[in-house]
């Protein structure tokens, strides 16, 4: 039986070997992002239903959604659906599902131009983030989880092939503003507990992917 006193909400895993074995490299994904990403700029627009900030600073980034990744890098989608899903499931000792609706199931995100990612909560049971860029500690570009009643504040500095898995449907988090001249690339993937409803809020995918 699960011990309610200690509830894991965040895991940090070394995914370098698994990525290399499956042809997932930072250079390759950076090239795919440079060639195929769409620029989304929500500055000044109404925030999405999962955003926890007032409009104004917004979200601006270069993104490739799951449908377009399937066209440009089908093996990356397959990695998400099978190899990585199984590896994460084994680590967490539970079966997890890939998201059936592909567009919002995973995305390749690139922040640049001293941008940031607005504070929000996630929809999926688990979010997995594969980092593909390197940052100095306390230099910006960190993922910051707020302190809540049940979880402490956590700051994660990106490092290539570090895989972060979090349960953050009620744990607000954001990416701090990047230093000028730096790019921040990561693959963001949604996983669901078996039997969980995979419903996405109306308009969320349009907000995130255009
Ligand atoms: Fe998130």
C-alpha cells in the first residue's frame, strides 16, 4: 500500500544512454527545431485556462507539436510512445499510457531571446521533460516549482539528457527568464495513469501550438 506520508512528485533520471541508443541527440533535435518550429507569441493575449498569470508577459517560444513531429521525426514519437514510456513505467513501478491525441501528447520547445515560460499547472498525470540544453546554476532558464502546502519549492537547472518527470497537476511551475543569447531546448511529453481521462481543456492546444 502506498505510504501517504511521503508522496513522490518529481523524479530526475539520466536518459543519456537511452537517448543515444535510440538516435535522440541534442544536435539532431536542435536542427529539427531550427528547421521546422513555429513561433508562437501570446504576449498580451488572454492566458490559457491552465495559466496562473494575468495576461501581459505571456508565452513566446518556438514549438513543434506532436502531429508535426510525427512528420519530421517519427522515431522521436515512437520513442515517446514505447521505449521511454516503458522505461519510465519500470522506474516508477506502474503502467503509464502515452496520450492518444498526438498533437498535444508531446512537443519540442525552444525558448530564446531572453524569454520565459509562464507559470501554469499541467494536465497529464505525469509530464516528462527531456532537457537538451545546458545552463549555469542561477543564471536563468531554470524550471521552478512553487512551494505549496504539500511540496517544497524546487529549482531545476537544465542539463542535456537529464529527464525530469513530475506530477504537477496541482503544483504550479514556470521557467525563469533566459539569459540573453541563450537557447533552451527540451522535449515535453505527457503520460497518463491507466484509466485516467485524457481530456484536454478546450482551446489549450490552439493556445500552445497555434
Ligand atoms: Fe508544465
